[in-house]
């Protein structure tokens, strides 16, 4: 599950990514368009700026703007940037690997094997998606953000066909 912070970051990037090249929005405008509280959003946008996703401009036409092409913003990279490791077990993390405290042998660990297979599939999917995918397809965006209309909120008989 993605955190609320990640959800607001994705919505902010989608909002800024949908603007014409060179256009910027103030924190207040981003807050209004995303529903993110302004005080929380200030920290998120600052983090995204420090990470090299956003630029900022002062003055009357100032605000935040996207400095990376949406097709170059990997969702997997973004999730890790905001929330840290995304692996379900510490022994599966590529960037923050550590052996599980209660594990005697990773090679024979059933939990590691099962969750490793699930996590590998998840990584293939999440690392193949970009901000451009969210901008291009509102259905994909809704599913990624867990909004109504995504598979998470579908009725059980609707999901049976999946």
C-alpha cells in the first residue's frame, strides 16, 4: 500500500506534468487541484525538488514546475524516493538489504521464496510504469492511486473475470 505522502506526491506530479511546458503552479494551486493539505504539500514539493523532479521559480509567474520529462519519471524510483524501500522483506531489498533477524538460511526460507516471486512481479510492473503512463491513461492513474474505479474498489463479481 502506498502512503498518503506518496499519493499526494503522485497527484502533484500528475498535476504539474499536465501543464504546458514552462508553466508553473503555486503551492496553493497544487493544493487546490490535488486535495493535499498545503502544510503537508510544502514538505512533499520541497523533497521532490531536492530529488530533481521539480524546479521552482519566484515572482508573479512563479511556482513549481516539472523539470523531468514525464516519460523519464519511473514510478518505482519515485516510490522508493518518497517512502524508502518497497520490498516486503528486508532480505529482498536491493538498496537496503539486511538479513532477517530470525532467518537461519535465506536459500531455504519459504517466506523469502514466496514473497520474492510476488515482489519480482510487482517490480517488473511498477518499474515499467512512468508518470507519462499516469498522465495518458486516467484508468491506470486511478488504479495506481487506489481511487474509485480501480480494481481495489470493484465488486467481487467484477474481479472474478480478472
